[in-house]
């Protein structure tokens, strides 16, 4: 098999998101839920959706407010 053929058939590397769905995370910056409620930095939530191969996440919070917010990966840490 030629180099050109191998290169053509090569699969692109799969991108693994930093946090898989159902991971518990802590937000590093204040955020706002989809309903407009403030969520303070340090709040913990659960990843319910992964966007753009892990560039952003939909996080569901139960405390101190109940709701979901879209958070960039750089604003999250493992809890």
C-alpha cells in the first residue's frame, strides 16, 4: 500500500471531551442560568450535554439555584 493510500484511509483522531456527560463539575466564574438566575462561582453541577467536542457544556444545577446553563470548558473544574 502506498503512502498516499495510507494517508487517505487514515482516520482522523477522535476528540475526547474533557468532561463526559454526567460528570460532576464546579464552575470557576459566576454564570447565569437559561432562565436568567445567577449561579455563583464554586457552585457544583452535572454535565448533561457536551457541545463542540467539549468546547462548552450544558450544566444542570440543583443548588444554590435550580436550572441549566451553558458553560465554556475553561470555566469548569472537576468537583
